[in-house]
C-alpha cells in the first residue's frame, strides 16, 4: 500500500506496509518554532549546529513525528484508528529541504482487541534518520487475521 487515504472498509493485516515521502521546509521550521516556543540553537542557528558537527540546523524531531501522525492517521491504521503508543529512536540528523520517507510496516494485529502494532523507519537517501514502533486501536471488524496461526 502506498500514498492515499486507506478506505475505511479495507481490513488491516500483518505484512501491510505504507510509504510516505516528505520534505520539511524552512517555513515548517518557523511555524513549529512559533508554535512550540522551542528556541534550541541546534534547530535555529547554523553556526552553532556546525560547531556541534552538523552540516546545518537540524529538523525538529516533532516535525518528523507530525509526518508519522499523517501516516498513522490517514493510511495505517487510518481514520478509524486511535494511537495508544509511539516510540522513536533518532539515528541521524534530518536537514531542512532534505527529502525523506517514512515506511510503516504492520508487524502484528489482534482480532480480539483491535490492536495494530507497527514498525517504522524514517530514511533520507541511504541514511536511517529514525526508527520506532507504533500501537493503535481500531474497530475489531477492521482486522484481517486470516494469516494468523490456528
């Protein structure tokens, strides 16, 4: 599965996958800075970022999580889902105007509880930027557990 909102009648199963491409712009950074009041120099001062070993300011982690919110809220599990847990581990910096991609894979589903467990990676070129896990609840009738062991 790729870009485009998941139809509410489509059932979710282990092995489903979605990819979403995005770019964080300077305007996104300004808007988030205003919204969050986060004045961390690593995000706003290129000279400081270079002194710390980065090639430029780095994208706010929460802006990457906003892209994950798009994937979870629009694709898997989609508009009927409710997130219950996310984790993220940052591996490398993402820079402003650098194309990136989130790939979310469904690892497990439970027809008994409506729980969907996912694993995601944020990648830019060949670099792993971040990775983590998601858990969401959906109506149990949206679960396809036909591939589950008997």
